[in-house]
């Protein structure tokens, strides 16, 4: 039922457990991996896993190699996915056991195009260090005028997401392949491609919040978002300005992009 797509870059110590976390679920039909020019042997680990599990893991790393960025590799993999439903997994994260079963059992999943859930936080060794319950447990408090429980019940996810990225990671996304095509895929942002994609996906599609812990996000010193606070902040501001303009145009014309 699900295609899992895993872009890989310099996560040799995390790649194997990431792939295994997807292999454990019988609802995952295929796992598509691509190495984006790693220098630490991640590509060899991915190739070995694909050879061992050739029926379900496909290594699509190009022979030309090179580093194209997560957004580019994600778009490549989604286009090659065979299932209508696609789940992203970053090569340093992991899926929680039973996540796909919990997603498909949830009543909200039956009529959605994009789903997300709660996220566990783990350190480099995989030890649990925290947890986030979507918009109900965000990094910073929403303004007092926000009635969170009511907004969640009314599926006002875009309004909340515009204020902060409570999804945390692309690994917390499950979406229809047709929705990915409709919104134009992931855009070439380095730090906020996940946030931007989720905003557009839930503006043009129907979102569902699965109130279960479905993803384990790994916090470590090499998280991309930690590279440069200034650059990340500038990119975030630019993305949100663009989204606001597009959302206004969509409200007037029902077109975006």
C-alpha cells in the first residue's frame, strides 16, 4: 500500500536502522533509496541492504553520483514510486513500529490526501529524549487567542502550520503521489523544503492529524537545520512570504504556483 522513499547523505551509522524500520511493516510494498553523493560509505550500506532485500528495497543511486540536495532526490524518488501513497523517511530518522497500521486504521485517513502524526525525539544512540504531539505540543506556544483543540478538530492545520513547523520533519509525512504532482513537488529549499511542502499540500489537499506517535526524529550535531541559524531564518522568511502570496492568489483564482 505504501512506497517509502529515503534520500541518503552522509548517515552511515543511521542508514541501516532507518531502512529496517520501514522493512518491518508489511504495509510497505517498496522502499526506494538514493544516495546523494555521500563520502562516508552510506552508499555501500544502501546498496548492500538493497541486494539483501531485493524484493522490497530498490537502490536508485545514479552511477554519475553527485550531490543534488534532498528536495531533488525526494522528487526523483516520488516520481518512481509505484504506490499511490508515499511516506518519506530521512536517512537519520526511523519509523515507529506499527505506524502504518495506526495510520490506515484512523478514521481521518480515509478521506485525506496528506497525513502526519506525533514525533518522538531520539539522540545519536537512539535513546528517547523527548516527544512532540503535533500542534498540541509545539516548540513555542501559539498566541493565546488560538483555541488549539477547536482548530485541530476543524482541521485548520494550515493556519497553525503557517506559525510554526510542528510536523518537525519530512519523515512525519504521508501523502498521495497525485498530490505531490499537483503541487509541483518539493521546492529547492535547503532548510525548509519540508515546511513549504506541507503548507502547500494541506492548502490544496485534505490533511489528517493521526494522534499517535509514528516517527522518531534523530537530534544530533549534523542536523541540517543547525548549520546556520541566520541562513535558515532568511530562507524561512522568504518561503513564508512566498506562501502567503500564493495562498492569497489561490483564494482568488483557485490556482497556485
